C-alpha cells in the first residue's frame, strides 16, 4: 500500500469547494490533507474561513488545520459571487456555526513553511479558488517553486469560454496577476478548466443518488447543490449545473477519468475586454513553451460514481 499523497487545499468555499473538501477528507488512504488555506473568492474571507470549518466539522474532522490567507486580489478590486453561491457562500443547507479554530499562522506562511519542511517533490497544491495565496507565497519565497510536486487547479477555460465574462473563468478573473505569476513559475501544473467541469452536471438523477445516501453529509450536499445549480441551470438551460471543484480531487484519486494535453497557457492581464482569459495554445500554433497539462475530457459517469461512493463513507 502506497503512503497517502500530501496535499494542501487552497479554497474559497462555495458549495462546490465543499464537495471537493469532503471528497478529499473521505479519501484518507490516498490523500493526507496537511491543511486548508483559505482565500477570498466566492464570498469574502470571513465567510470562506467560516465555511471551510463548517465543512470540516460536518465531516467530523475538526482536527483539520485551517489557515486564513488573502483578503483580496494582488491588484484588481475584489469580485465575489454571492449571486451564484448566496450571501454566506454555503446557502442551501443550515448547519451550526463552527467551533474549531483558525490556525494562527497566515496561509501564505503555512504554504512556504510546509514546502520548505517537507521533502522536495512530495507536496501537491490543490487550488479551488483565486490563486492569490499561492502567488503571494511564490513572491515571498521563490525557492518553493521547484519544491512543489504539482499544482492541480480548477480554473480557466478555452473552447468553453468564460463564466464570469465571455472570456474569463471566475477563479482566474478575480486575480489574473496571481494566475500569471503561477503559470510563469515553472511548477508542474494540471489545469481543470470549464471545458472539463461543464461536463460534470449535477443532474436530478445524480442528486437523487446523493440523497439516497441518507446521511447528514448527503443532506447538506443535496441542499447545497440544489441551491448552487439553479444559477447555471437558468444560464445554460441544462439539467443540473457544473460541479467544478471536486474535479481537482477526483483527478488526484483517479487521473484515468481525465484526458488532455501538455500545452502553453498564458493569462490576459491587460485588456479590460478579456482580462482573466486563459489563452490555451491547444493546437500548439504559438511556439510558446508548454507549461500546463490541460484537461479537456472527463468520464462524467465515473466521476460521479467516485464522488458518491466516497461521500457515502462520511
Ligand atoms: O468558475 C468556477 C470556480 O469559481 C469554482 O471554483 C467556484 O467555486 C468558484 O470559485
Ligand atoms: Ca472555488
């Protein structure tokens, strides 16, 4: 039996982040969650910090170390997404306020100290929100870049376009400068863009399978999904909405569910029309060096089988 992979989850919960955190915590044989680092994104930091701890306590894991990070993006004004996630970011289920603590160390320092302490090439960073914390860590401690085993990130889009603007996906749009720093860092990157997550729809049949688990976790998840998907069902006219963030954890657990290719990705940071766009050279026409393993296809049935099986363990 291989030892579990050491991961840090950087997150802005959000209902889909919650599903990703639960999937990771339900997989202790494969994943050793060293800590959750929190960033402002879907909702302000006070709510994303609260929400991360609500999710840990729901999973019976008040022992998880939670570290608060960036309050706002590096340069651009803060953008949040209450219109999608609700005022709290976890609308759809009513759960007790968290009692577990936030760690005193800042998230950026936790990332730096963990990467300097652990063996090089043994810690995977999973980002589910804007890349502000990771970019700040790289600026403060450039020596950590070669120590990161891999960044697996939900963000961006190419043939699928954007979701917060016609060109940009939310996580990148909120902090394009941070994304630019990360994509130029040279660290191994696997990117789960909208092109993948828009194939992962929370259809009524899939939500019913989660409900059938009949647990506190499944009841909360159903409430969150039914709230969270309404915005995208309206926008896309689909049965269910895309479940973005758990794709990052599913990739770590079952990479064979996904396929894509190594190509160049650059971030638009200047044009007001397309700021936050991930310019993905899928057809390799630019001659620019490949810097990311960009996923494009996913076995959606296999993904939901994995997610529902693991949620059933909590
Ligand atoms: O665009 C989708 C991403 O933005 C997801 O991570 C969602 O949680 C929001 O952060
Ligand atoms: Ca997120």
